[in-house]
C-alpha cells in the first residue's frame, strides 16, 4: 500500500514538480497551496503517513501550521524552506519536526528523507517493550508510558532513546550518536541533537532517578534504572 503524504507548498511550479516526483516514487500525495486550504479540507488525518510543510506560506507560516496539525494528528512532518538560518532549523525541531530541508533541494533527497522517516521497525510491539525506571518504552510504536500517561514520540526521539537505553550506565559520545542517527557529525546536527536531548529529558522528568548527564566536550552519561 502506498504511503499517503500531505504536501503544503504555495509555489505552483515547485509544488507540481514535488507532487509528480513523489507520485513517481510510489507515494500518494495530497497537495495544498495554503494552510487554509489544508485545514478547511481535511477533518480526518488518520489516513496520512507524513506531511511536508513549506515554512514561508500565505496567511500562516509552516511553524504555526505544524502547531495546528499537532492538535489533530501525531503524523511525522518535515519542513521545506528557503530559510537556512540555524535558528529556524532549531525552532522547527523544537516544534517536533523530524527533519528540515533547505531549498533548493533535489527531489531525490526529499524522497530519501521521507522514506527514512516512514521506516518502521518490524516485530511484535508488545514484545519490544523497554523498561526505563517507572516508564515503559515501546520503540516500534514511538510510545512512552508513565502510569496512566502516554507520550507520543517522533521517530527520531524514539531512535535516540533506544540508542541511549542500549548504552545504559555508559558514557556515549556525541560523535557516535550523530553518526548512528544522522549519518554524519557537524555543528548544526550537534545543535539538533541538543534539542532532542532536551525533549527526552522533559519526557523522562517524572522519574527523578533517571539521569541524562551532559559531559562537556565528550557526550552524555546515561543512567536508566531498570
């Protein structure tokens, strides 16, 4: 079955190219030229697998649109924009974006990043549970549970938490994390990693025994009670 993608892009030429390229690559695409068109047309997001959001949009920017989407769905999204400043990238990640692509970009790069986001682990989710203190972590479902509370995670958050849990009581370097999860180690990805670590600490703050310590110039020391 084809993955169904929401594309919000107001540039007609670029939107046409991306839609055609995505469809050629076996995605099903619903393209909207404005945030208003998307929010007015869709009441049920359950059939969609991911969203590609331009940042510079009429009436409402992509950052605001992502906040609106989060009220209705937990589907992963990435930002597509001509803005390349690091502060925009960090803001996008803080809003929960899985990725951030600066225009102009090759359509094939977008395809590869989408496929990476949509990659799902196989196996029985209930048999893939990891105990982290008083939390139950389900990596393949991107879920973290604490008593009666359930937290929905992005794929990158779940991948990072799974990697850290596999190195419990160890020091893990920033370089290792970046190369395993992002494929390379550079300054901007390092800033992105800091954002994800902040989000994980917020998820895990309900159990005071859990420690994710930063070691300056090295990486992180992980101490997850089991």
